[in-house]
């Protein structure tokens, strides 16, 4: 029960106000309190305030630790250009000119005469052709003790230097064979005949020229580059 004097809420069976002492026996001084169920207030949709909505994008978390991988792509280095090939042609160590001249005068002349005759007999026999050619190519060593020429190659490639030594490179075999069949066999006979004639006709004055011609015999026979 609510007091009409001080508006204090008292129990329903109270006869006096616990706050101001007013008497509740007089019905005009008090009013019962009725618990009314207030209906929920309704707001028309037209008058309802519009609340703006904001959508926030939330990034999904990445499971596990995040690793950063740096990839470096390097173009392959260009291959080094091959270095130049240097070739040295040299004669093997042999006796001096004086020793060779004395040997030619006292041994080489008569030994070479027999050596050349046997070589030509082998050439004519056809069967002994390879051995005859070998003997003709060895006339400079037999008659004048000429040292065999060697060839040294120096190749530098990729920072590595390779040195090799061997006999002088020869012409292709097919070329030498064709030359011997077409020219070498008869021209070598003429060449050696002239060399021997220089020795006999000039009474020894043509020895230097004959010496040089005997040295060049392999090239005349088979284009040998000894």
C-alpha cells in the first residue's frame, strides 16, 4: 500500500504509514498498489532509428609459424673461351754440324748408296713396298744423322695448361698415298739421281747441296714432315 501523503510504499496490511504516520483507515488517504503488467512498448518501424552496420574483415589466423624463404636464382656462368693452342716444332737433340759432315763424308755416302739401292728393290717388288718407303724416309738419319723433328703443343683452357710433345703432325694418309702413286715414286728417283750426280760431277764441291737434298728425300717421296 502506498501512502498518499509521502508516497512511501508500505505493506498491504499496514494501518499507518511507516514513514509519516498517516492513518490508512481512511480509504481516501491510501491507494492500493496494483501490479500491472506493463505491455512492452512498441515502436513503429517507420519511426525506429536506423542503426548503421559496419562489417569488419577479420583475417583468418595462419596455423603454425610463418617462415620466409629467400630464393636466389643465379644465371649460369658463361663457359670460358678456349685458349689459343701454341705449337713449337723443334729438332731432337743430335750431333752437331761438324760431326754430321764428317759422318756423311766417311760413312754416310757409301752406306746411303747401299741403303737407297735396297729400298728401291723393295719398292719394285711390291710386296716390300711398306719397308721400302720406310727406308727411303730414313735416308736423312742414315746418311746425315739428321735428328727427328718433334712437336710441342701448349694448350691453355679453363685455367689449366696442358703441354704435350710428339712427332710432327703428318698430312692425311690418303693424300700421301695418292701423291706417292702419282708423283713420289718417279720424282724421288730423279731427286736422288741428281744428288748423287752432284757429288760425282763436282768432285765433292756439291756436297753441301747433296747433303740438303738427301735431308729432303722423305718429303719428296711421301710428303713426310720429318
